[in-house]
C-alpha cells in the first residue's frame, strides 16, 4: 500500500498524517510546540523547536506505517512567521510569529512611505502587522545588529525543507503570506525588499505547490524513521491547504475554519484585491484564495467557559440545548468578537471586543448563543464583502475545525449566511491539503482538481438555512455592523 504524508506545522503543534489515494488516514504522529507570549506580550518561537517537533511527529508516524510505502511528503505551515538565520541556517534570534503585534508602527510607516494602495496591490494584503515584511522593518529599526548578522530569512516551510533535504526552497503559497511577494507576477517584490535593505536572494527560492523540492537526507531519514531520498514536495500555507482539503476547487464552495481563529475563503481564478479580504496564492498554485480572518474564534469559547463561567469544554456542551432554545438575537445580547483586534474588514489592531445589551435576566446560555451569533454575523458580513468587491458568491460553506462540531453553531452560521453549511468528515483538512500537493508531486493525479475530487472527505451533516430565521439575522447583521463604529473610541488607547 502507498501513502503520502501531509505535515502540518501550526502555531502550537506539528501533525503528520499519512493518507491513501482516497484521503483516508492510515497513520498519525503529533508533537506539541511551545507557544505563549513573553513578558511583554510578544509571540516568538525557536525554529529549532519546529524541527524537534517535526522529527518527533514524523518518527511517531513512521512507527505506525507497517508495510506502507510513502510516495511523497508535503508541508502546510503557520503563515507570516519569519526566522532570521545565519549562513549555516542557525537562528540569529527567535522567529517572530504571525500574531505578534510589535510592528504596528512599522506597517503604518511603510504605508506612508510606499503607499498603502501600492502595498495592497502588490502583496494582496492591507498593511497590517501580521506579514513578515513589517516585522523585518521592525528589526531594521530596533535590532539592526541582528538583521545585519542574518544571511537568510525563512518562513516555516522553507526552514523545514532545508532541514529535511539540505536545500533551501519553499512554495509560492508559503512565501506569499510574508508580504514580500508580488502575487500577480509571482516573484519576490524587489521594491518592497529594497525599502528595508534586503534582497530576494536572502529568501528561499519559491516554486509552485506540487513541485519536488528535494529528497530526504540520510541524517533526516535517521531522525524521522522515513526512507532516505523520500520526495519532499512544495505544499502551502495552512489556510490555503485547509481550503484545498475540503475542495474549494469547486466553484461556489467556501471553507470556514472555526478554530482558535476563524479563517474563511473562496478560490478565485484571477488575481483580485479588496478591503474586505486578503489575497493569497491558492494551494493549487494557479488560482488565488480570497481570505477573511478573525483572530478570536474558539479562543473566545475557551475564555467564556473558563474565565467567565468557571468551567471547561464539557460545560459548553451542557449549555448548548438552553442556548438553542433561545430566539435569534439572544434576547437582546450582542457580542463584538474583536478581543484581539480586527483584521478583515476594518484592519484595526486597536479594536476591542464588547458585550452589549445585558439585563438581569440574561444568563450563561444567552452569552453562549450571543458569542456564536457574533462570530456568525461577523463572518456573514465579510463574505458579503467578497461578493461585493470580487463578484464571488458562496453557494455553500464547508465548516471545519473544532467549532464545526457544534450543531447549534453550524445552524446559526447557515441562517446568518443564507446558504447551506456542510460539516466535512475531514478532521485534519490542513494536513489533507498538504497531502494532496504530495499526491500531485508523486504523480498520483494529473492535477489539483483531480486530487481534491478524489481525496476530499465526505459531508457528514448539512445545515439548511430557515427562511424566517435568515430574514431575522439579515436585520441583526445590520445592527451588529453598527457596533464597531459606535465603540471604536473605546479601543486600546487609554482614556484620559
């Protein structure tokens, strides 16, 4: 039996899964990654931890591969994270993670110097502290000695490929989220790099997903338990890979990942930009993903149950029947889910979350339903922006991630969007999307559309919108959209 491996190096864990030609999981390996803010609230990781977790996950996987031959391996990675390396590919400093907010001022300064519209048009992204471009500008300003000591700059995909194969190379769909890549031309953007005193030669050469990047070295084979020479194939960023894993190659299909953050998107055959979304190279390497992102997703569910209710995940399930019995609108309670600022569509890192409309008779079930509704209304709003700005309308949405296991939340999402929400059988859509790239690179399929059609998981549940509730949520969405402008003065700036 043959299999391909999808290696998902996310922010808090590395997962290695072996899939057959139908997308069934044959073996799994997992390893945790250290992940916590430092004393100043900044998020960093040691790239060596990526490699240690990668080795451990692959070794656990290899131990369960009894009699299974591996045809190829591809990577899906946390995006926008950057690691400065010396000439020997050793870290000069810890990697700065995607959600680190230290570069707010640097993003604003570059937008002023180069033009926000130019940066948006070239990179597909509104100037925002997430992309690595602005983190590197911060290094130039605050750590010039470390920047000068750095021979290479690697995102997670490129770093792991170098450790696995000895070759410094990456995928176009992993290089592009860095914010130093020209998405229309599909090459590094020299003018943006010139602005921070760097050149494209110091970044990993970027090749299309599905391209063989190298073979597993003898040293890496010993460390992982896999065979020497195993094909390592270009994958994609984790968001694009997740979309491929639920087959967004199908026209009109959107994906919605209800994870720690909420990430959703649709595939566009042509390059488009808009304020309501950010644009990424799709995991098939040909099209583009128009993506929305809300930093606070199931993170807020955890916060509500743990810090407000004093319970755990089991309490959430206990409260859902009572929350389901409440009418749309949670009896007047609304939650603005900007607890970690807002990216799409407002691009305001200073924004904060809010709970409004509280009265003495409101209880825990009201807050839970209001949270589900707040995220659903937010998501419906940004999907409407994709339709308005890019002309792409979702006819159905495939929900993945931990939050997708909630029937109540999926039903609310269907009513808020006015289109069916499907629950995928694919639990690890990100790893599966990477495995599809490996399958194409291994020659199993002629292209990504064929691979996605063959390997994407079946639908296990379908939530159809109710016309009456959908009309109510359409009205609630207009009220919800008014919360941010009304509360904007009460953002992160201290009141005096």
